[in-house]
C-alpha cells in the first residue's frame, strides 16, 4: 500500500526528458560583384521586366505574395548584407531592387527545418584576378607585363620595372569580404531573431561574378583563380564539405564572346560534373546564366552590365542556383569525405 501511495510522488521527482536542442543556423555566404548585390528592378508595374510586372501582369512567382496580396515575409530565412551597415531583415521584397538571394532563399528554406541565414558579403566593380584574389595566389606574366599576386600592388606593371604600390592590393576585397562575414557570424544574436546560441553551419557558398575580369590577362587566369577561391573559402570558414554553386556571366546571352566567353567557359569547367576536377564531383555546381539574358527592349533599361535591370534574369538565375544548392544538400553524407 505504501508503495502504491509513493508511486505518483516518485514520478514527480523523476527528471524530465530534455527538450531537443534547436538546430544550427544554416548559413549561405554570397560573394561576387555588383550583380550579386542584385539589380533586378521591382517596379513600376507597367514596365516590362520588373518584378511587379512579372508577378501581377504575367502571373509569375505567385509564392512571392501573401494571402492579402502583399509581399510574403519568411521569418525562417533571414538576410544580412555586410556592405550596408550589416543591415538585416526577414527574407522578402523590401527595396526597389532584388537579387538572386530571393528565390534561392525560398528554395533552401523549404529544403530544411533549420533557420537559414543568407549572408551577402560583396561589393560592385571587383575582379577575381585583382580585388578578390585569394591568399597564396602568385604573380604571373602576360604579354610583357607582370600581374600582381596576393598582397602585391599595383595590379600590374611592365616587366623589368619596379612596381610602385597604390592604396590597394591584390586580394584586399577578399580579405574585407571574409572578415565582414566572420564578424556577422561572431554576432549571430544581433542578426538572427530567436537565436539561442545553438551555433551555425556553413551550408554553402554562392558566387556570381566576372564582369571586371574581361581582359585577356585576367581571363586567362580565371579558371585557376576560381579553383583556388573555392578551396580558400572552404578553408577560411572551416567548411570543407560546404556546397559551392555559381553562375556564369551572361552579358549578351549566346552572343557572349572574347574574354567574357573565356570566363564563362572557365566557370563551367569547375562544375563537378565536367570531370575536370574530380574533387568537386559532388560539391560544386555551375549554372549557365546565358539563357536568362534579356534584351533592353523587354527590360527596364539598357544597362547591360547589370543585365538591363531585368528582374526575370535575377529571379531565374537565383532559382537555378537554389536548385543546384538543394541538389548538393541532398547528397549522401557518406560522400562528404
């Protein structure tokens, strides 16, 4: 009888099972130059190629709208841009311009139950062969000029002469962008509402760049520099298994030629499915953005270097980048080696 009376009390004294720890924040780091910043024009609605025109006049991307017809807000996917005072907000259409992060964020957000951080660390008018040159890159000679290696300055000088440094060095933007991203990661509680100190995981890197490398010297080294960049970022962020997705440059679409075409071909070459880099087989994907070029006649303006501000270009490139990343997330963990 005493045992029966004590049983409920013993139950109350038993330790309660601990609640499962919240999942780590899944971080995607976006790097590149101005088109990675995002120049897809949102309005006005009557203008071809704007996001408002695509959504309301053509019925495209209905998932961007909430039940009241306003822009949907995703509280599980957060966006931080390091070059504008580390501003942050839930993923939504917030400004007059949009970038590839919008569809990308929806796709990776749907693919995981964990909170997602889209961390954009980039600025315009930067080349991989100079501003974003990764650490350890060596100088090289091209047609009688020496082009800078990492930490050297200026970007090039005539062979046999003494270089006169300027107030910049090869790789300065790489150093700045990675430092800015690491600062955000060190202060996640400031940028992720509801963050409980559970930590984060670098789930992937996203790269869209190439306009400023369109000269014969830098284009000739683009593939080598890109391979080095992928490896450097994974090492610097201690994320050896993080997926890496990129989009080719696409100025003029299929008419892309010269150094620009050489860059696009270099970008496609690092795709793990090309077979050229076996170590990238299941962890690097490149999408060809040239089919998403839209002429100025069906775009908000004629600024070709920003894809004529056509929102469809940015939305579709972002969609393909997101789909590529989701495919890498689904790879068997046993292959991560």
